[in-house]
């Protein structure tokens, strides 16, 4: 029996934001953690987001200083370059 349905990377990235804010349902969290266990790219993305939030102190563009926003965009740029991802999947 398949209790945990596989999700793709695009879906996982979308869930990660809510995951970090603690807004995921238990089922979605389990799906995401299942995906992260087998996907280095999304695991790296999660770590980057965690580091970014730790750096910025909190989430929410309107609360970010210019410096923090620059740092956040740098993280995204570096991450996409590392993956060779043109960024078409980004929200
Ligand atoms: Zn993935």
C-alpha cells in the first residue's frame, strides 16, 4: 500500500515555504520529508531557505531591509547557478 504519494521537485519547492512557516498539514509535511529524503536538490534548497531566514530573522519581503533582500537574492542566484536551472520553475 502506498501511503505517501511521491511529489515532484516543483511541488516540493512550493511546499518548503509553508513547511518553514509550520503551515503544512501533517500529510503534506510527510510527503515533503519523503521527497527531501531522496532529493539532494530540494534538500539543498531547504537548507538555503533555512539559512536565508536565519539571516533575515523573519520571512516577508516588506520586512526585509535592502541588505537582507540583496543577500536573499544572491542565495537564489547561486543556488540556481549550482543546479544549472534557468529558473523557469520559480514562482
Ligand atoms: Zn526534489
